């Protein structure tokens, strides 16, 4: 499979003279290696309007990892730190918005946060980690102290929901006044919903192919007898161990009904969502997955596990169908229920799309982040052109 490339926001030419513009860096891995965290950051940058010198800042990407190995990422990190120094010396860098996950992302972004504060730059830390709360109790004492120190540095810590807020306040010692909940947003669909058609129902999985995402559980669920009598085709869209999971699907007798599409760009994903009948995400851990928000935007019924922030924003039987993580019987039952009950599927589609318009539009997300930037950096990116989705949400 060819190496995926990042969307155009990294290299897009500016149409305004940028010589006098102030800058806000959005720091994260600026390639699809960054997963949902990268997509959130890229959506934010692509949504900004035309910056106006002296009035609004230009949101710009700060790549902290690159697309290579973990070792090669250290060179990219060093280059990012050099850009911070240049921005500080020029006086044009207004602030740094650091997007952090877990594992090595925690290490790299901690360096960026500490360096920014050492340079006298204001920082907000945006926590996307789905597993940090599980890993943190097993950290040695010195590592816990270091993490708590890093989280004490930003002007604000952005989290995806109340569960994450409780963790950073209780475990990491961040004062509640510096913790802000901002729900992710995604763009309105770029591809119209496909008309109903005869033939098998289309089940879609979107995400990195891994055990944490419940891929093996889903394959075992699809092989269960209760689904064998239903007409369906399943597509797994995402990178990872494609050959290993293809072999597992074949061993379960699913070779003719399951397709592994590999990594898909945003245009291809929009096409898949426009044609899907059900999105299924049986993860063990999540924050607030963009795959679910994008499915809601496209009017696709969602079958998922109530993990992370999901049960705080979705309601079982109203705008999603909840199943149990690690339980193939439960996953099969949820899929059979939605596929076998057209009225339920239509209700999930309608209610999910209404929820997207009310809470998860990209315009709403951008407004919330811009307000936070204005408060902590003294300036924010230019407002985006108002989208139809935002207008409907306000109605």
C-alpha cells in the first residue's frame, strides 16, 4: 500500500500576506499516523477563515512526529522545537495548542509543553488519550510526578468529556478552573447519502485494525449463526495488520462477505459512509471517536461499545445501539437487531444526524476552540464561513 499523505492544510499557500500575521501553532503528528488526533487538528486548520493582520491569527500545523519510525520522530521533534524558538524570537507566535495522546505521544508533547513554557509562550494542552487513565496507576512514582508537573504548565487542559475531566483533576492534580470540556466536531458530509437500494446491507468498521478496537471480536460476531441468515457485506477501513485479519476472517468462513479496504483518505471514507447502513465500533477504549461523529453526520446507524466519553453523549436505543466490549454474542445481537429492524435503523439514523447538527458540527467545535484561544492567547483564528450544518443546528 502506498504511503498515505497528509491533507493539504500543511502546505496550502496563503492568500493573505502573512508577513505581519500572528501565528498559533497546532501541534500534533501531521500525517495519518496521528489517527483521530491528527484529523481533529487538520479539521480545525482547514475550517479557519481568511486571517486578518492585527485582528485574527493564522492557525498553522506544527508536526511533532513525522511519518517515519519512532526514532526518526526525534529529528522531527527537534525541528518543531526550533520552530518554536524562531516564533518566539520573531514575536509573532501567539500561543501553542498541543494535542496529546498516550505512550510516545505523551513523551513528545511533554517536551513541547515544557519547551513552550520555558520560552514564555502560552500553551493549551488538548488531551485525546483513551488509555492514559488505565496506564497511569502503573507508572512509577517519578513518572507520575513528571506527568503531573507537565500538566501543571498549560494555561488550560482541554478534555473530551466529564470522565477525562475527572481523571485530570483527581489523578493529575489540575485545578478544575483550568480544565475545559470541548467536544470534537467534524465537517458536514461532502458526499450525499446514497438512495436506498436492494441487495445486502452494508456494515462498516472505521479505525486502526487492532485488538483494542475489537476487530477480532467483530469478526467472531459476524460469523455467528444469527447473522448468517441476514443479507450483508462488511468493509473494514483502516490500516494495521490487514493480512493477519484477512486470514482470521477466512478461517471463520467470512472471506466472501468481508472486505479489508486498508487506509482510506477522507474522500474515500466519505464515499463509504454515504453507502453504509451501519457503522460498528466495538472498542475496549475510546475518547470520543471521530468515526462515530462522522457516521452521525452521514445519517448512518451506529453500533458501538459504551466506553470513554461515548455513553455521556449517546443514548442506547435512541441515537446508537450499545454492545458489550469483548463479547461477540453481544456484538452480533446488536447488529442483528439494527439490521433486522428497519424502523429502529431509521430512528437511529434520524436521531443521530440531529445530534450531529446540535452538538458535533465543525463550526461549533471551531467556535469553542477559538473562544479558548482568545482567552488564553489574546487572539484566535479567523471565523469560518458559516456552514449549512451549523445553521440547522442553531435552528
